[in-house]
C-alpha cells in the first residue's frame, strides 16, 4: 500500500474511534445541550479574541454561515460512517479492497473540502479580524473542539463525579 492510502486509513481509524467512543453516535446531540454549549463557545470566543461590538456583529453571522457549510459536509461524513457501520454489522456481506478505497476516497474528499473551507474562512475573515485575532481563532477553535471531544470520550471521573459518556464496543 502506498503512503497516502495508509494515511487515509489511519485517519479513518481515528475518525471511527472518536465516533464509536460516543453513545448513540448516529444520533444528534440534545438540542438544549447543543444550545448551551454554543452559547458558552460564543461567549468564550468573544472574550478570547477580544472582539469589539462592531467586530462581533460582522464576525458571528459569517461564522454561522461557514459552520453551516461545514456541518453539511460533516453530515455527509456521518452518513458514510453509518453506511460503513451497517456494512460491517451484516455478516452476509463480504467487503473488498474496492469498498475500502471507495469509502476512504469519499471520506478523504470530504475532509479536503472541510479543510479548504476552513482555510478560506480564516483568510477571508481578515476584513473583520486583525491578524492576531485570526490566529487566536485558529487556536480557540482547535482547543474548544479538543476539550469537547475529551469530555465526551473520557471515563467517569471519580474525584469530580462528572458523568461522561463511556465507550461502547461495536
């Protein structure tokens, strides 16, 4: 296997691990919880980026538009992952190298599109944010998502008593 295919397969494995680590991974998050997390994220982002009222008024509508386009691609990824999961659950179906290449290419193409959209958004938002704020946005977005994933995937913490999702075997 060439290096590119190996990298894609490792990426798929990591994506699958994150997806499988969540309870009911095919179901969307509770809308009330999602709204609370979004409000917290916007508050923290405003604070971290040190946005003025004028910047906020311009930045957040564009961020929402950008995130909606990203969510469309993420929904397509979820549908592909759901197809893979269902395929693997059917003991009567034999998968082939062609199946692997097809699913890997479709997922990799979506990842590339998401990456291109992120790059374009960060560069194009330069008319609203200063350069340091653009870089802070990159850092904030990365940290927030990583912390969110850690909180969803780690086992219960006996010291804090916080209830988190436990990993279910496929």
